[in-house]
C-alpha cells in the first residue's frame, strides 16, 4: 500500500510542476500576444518578456539552453506517471489509472497556480 501511495504522490508532484510551468508560460504568451505593455518588477519575468533583439548574446544563449533543457524536463515529467508504477513494483491496475488521473488533475491545478504566479510577477 505504501508503494501505491508513493506512486500517486509522485504523479501529483509531477503534474503540479508541469502545470505550473505551463500556466506561467501560457499566461505570459497570451498577454504578450494581446499587445499588453508591462514592465515586470521580477527579473525572471522581465527576462522572458524581453524581445530577443534586446537581450545580450549571453542572455540569448542562456534562453536557448533553457528551452532545450525544458524539452527534456517536459518529457520526464510526462513520463513519470506512466513509468513510476512499473518501476516501483506496483502490479495493480488501479494504481496506474489513478496515477494518470491524479497527474492530469494536478496539472490543471498547477496551470491555475502558474497563472497566479505570472500575475504576481508582473
């Protein structure tokens, strides 16, 4: 029973992380595409809303490395609820279904949290 609970908790944490990042990014993109002009106080938010031509070469390189790293982090976070039940030795079918369900629910909750984080940053 402990392994099943740990598997579901791992899926929830993975979904929250993924959803928060996606919610943060989508909200920022939506505001930028709507033509909103804002000047965030937060350095991280300011880094993401600065146009590429206004950044230095080192900042653009850092942005590129971050986007490539994000691809691998995204794949890992999505794979966790699929791989975790098998790797942790849980052979019960309901655990796999529960892990996926909790992953999607927590990803949606994380998306809402990410939107709130974006609005706090600007």
